[in-house]
C-alpha cells in the first residue's frame, strides 16, 4: 500500500530524478522554453524547501519506502490587499508521478491526500498551473475536480 508523507532529506536523490522527468515532459512539449535534462532545484535548495513550513513538499512511497511521486506546494496568502480577499491558497508548484508508476493510481492518491491536508489546514482552495503541451496532466486535474481559474496567453514573435 502506498503512503503519502512529508518529504525527508533522504528523499532528495529520488526527488531530483523525478524533477528530471518533469523537465523532460516540458522540454518535449516546449523545447523553445525548456532546456531539457535539468532540474528546477538542486539538492541544497531541496533541503531548504523540505525545512520550510511555507513550502510543504510531499512524497508518495511504496512499502519499501521507494519514492513514487512528489508534490511541491507553496502556501499563498495576501493579507489586506486592496482588491483581493484574504483567502489562504495552497498552490501546487510541481507534481510528478514516476513514469514507471503512472496509471497505477499514485497521482490520485497524492491529490486526494493533498485535498484532505488542505481542508484540515484551513485553506480556501488549491491552485496550480498546467502547460497546454501536457494534455494528460490537464485531463488528470479535471478528473480530480479542478476547473480553470485563469488562462495565461502568449504571442510568439
């Protein structure tokens, strides 16, 4: 049975491998923007993220404690903004299920865990950004009940 828990320092090598997979999905979809074969964070930065309560990082592990997926989150709350309300948002900054574990319900397990965590911690909503070049991810998020909140647009020159 798979378990979702907060990431630990000993998970960093596995998380780095997953970050490479994420980058390659984006590189394959938008090589004009993503260099490929790179990671968003290095080991030192991951250590700081793991220790920071404002950046909860979760992993899904199997019975042998092998990391199957990660989910980077950021706590966002603008207080006393002139236009926006004071809601507390849990932003999913990065999510990846190991390509060997895809289609086995790992992503669903992670997402349902995060939904429960967000409710327990008093968040108003969960948000994320998804690249249009990743239609499988878009379908997954919609299947989890997410709806578009805003749309980013570009004009190539």
